[in-house]
C-alpha cells in the first residue's frame, strides 16, 4: 500500500509529465507492477476498524505512575493486577515505553563566533610557567 502523496505524484508523472511506467518506477523507487496497479485504479484508504485495548481504562494512571515514580513495566503490571487488570506483560511494556518521558540531552552545545571565545584543556599539561 502506498500513501496518498505517492499516489498523487505517480498520477501526475504519468498524466502531466507523460513519463513511462518504467521511468516512474525508477524515480519513485517502486516496482513496475505497483505503478501499473495504481495507474489503473483509484486510491482508496484502507478502512481499519478502531480497536480498543484492555489497557484503555488504565492509560492515564499508567502515565502518571511512570512520570511521577519512574516505575518499570513489571512494577506497573503488578499495580494494575491489584486493580483487576487481566492483560499480559507485553501490552503493558509497549505502552510504558511510549508513555515514559524522553530523557533530556546531557550536554550543552556552545556556539561562538570566530575569535569570540577560547577554550583550553589543562588536563594533560599541568600548568603554564609564568613570565
């Protein structure tokens, strides 16, 4: 299945630019059979029914636990089981991975104009003799 933007690009190349199937397949890096298929039919988005999860009623609680207490997925599962959750570990682990806050980068990037600042690493030289 290709996305709608690729479909529009493919149709435009064929109808307006008059490119061949082979040229289109090379430019878009698609198989020639795929290009031929989408030139003959209209684009229809797949209709996937929205499925609920056993975890849906607990998602807000899990987010707060992970943000406040930094719990592991196993600890979250134990707390959920105490509240009557019937699901398995894998669904909890996947959601905890998504809900966990992203760590902040541990470094600071410094940017200076040429000649504005100088940095020296004194770790290996000891000291500089005075005048």
